[in-house]
C-alpha cells in the first residue's frame, strides 16, 4: 500500500480512520452499548450508508485493523534475520506489534472494563495478526522439528496475554511494555531446542 496509494485510496483510508476515531471516542464517552451506528456516522461526518461501505457494523470498528497495520507487522516479521533464534524473533515481533498499538490498546482496555458487550466483540481483535504470525512461524520451522516452533509461538502468545491480563489499571502503556518484556524473558528459557 504505502507509497503506491493513489489519491482515491488515501481518501478512503482517511475516511476509514475518521469513522474509527469517531466510534472509539463515542464508545469511551457514552459506552459501547449506548452508541449507535447513526451516532458514529454523524460524528465522522459521513452517511449511514458510507459507514456500512467501510464497516459491517459497530463490532467491526473494534476488530477490523487499520489497512496499513498489516503491512507494518509484515514488515516487522520480514525484518527478522533468517538465522536469528526463533524466540528472539518472536519476542521482537510481539513487542513491536504491541508498541504499534500504543494509541489504541489502552482505550480498548478501558472499554473492555466498562462494557461486557465490547469485551466480547474485542476478543477477535488481532485475529489477522495472529494468523499471519502463525504462517510466518511455520515458514521458519524446520521439517525435522514440528514441535519447537509452535511451542515457542504459543509461549510468546501466552506471555503477551499474561502481560495484558496483569496490566494494572493505573499503569502506563510503557509499564505494560515492561511487563511484556519481563514475561517474554521469563517464558523464553528452555524453548530453544526440542
């Protein structure tokens, strides 16, 4: 996408982002359940029909990822040296992915705490990233070891979930990242060989 986007594509991306920003702001101000698609469209200065051109519903505003985010995390994966130990690569990728969510992850967390419906919807947030990461790990696995690579991936995901679940309500995003790095360090020993 990036440099090759024409004016029409850039306008579409700007509209997508404006709708999402408006929706997330409304969700935080008045709650997920109380916010309607019509309110989101009005706040984003688009029609209801335009909203549905970009999102299948208000749930999609939560779980759909910015079209450029996928390119960014694929770049993160591609940047890892082929000879780097898989655990080191996974640690760098998970940290980089979470860092890229600096502006949205704290809001998601606050909304999850306030709204059971939002929490349910947000469960599939990041699904495309995890699918891409699984494919990337499979491409790095050796044919002779079908256990170590998936085990390391699952441990990295568990370390990330643990950091998120133990992230204190009054702790900064940088505090969350320090927790993540600590969890990854603690989960890593013993994963290098089968």
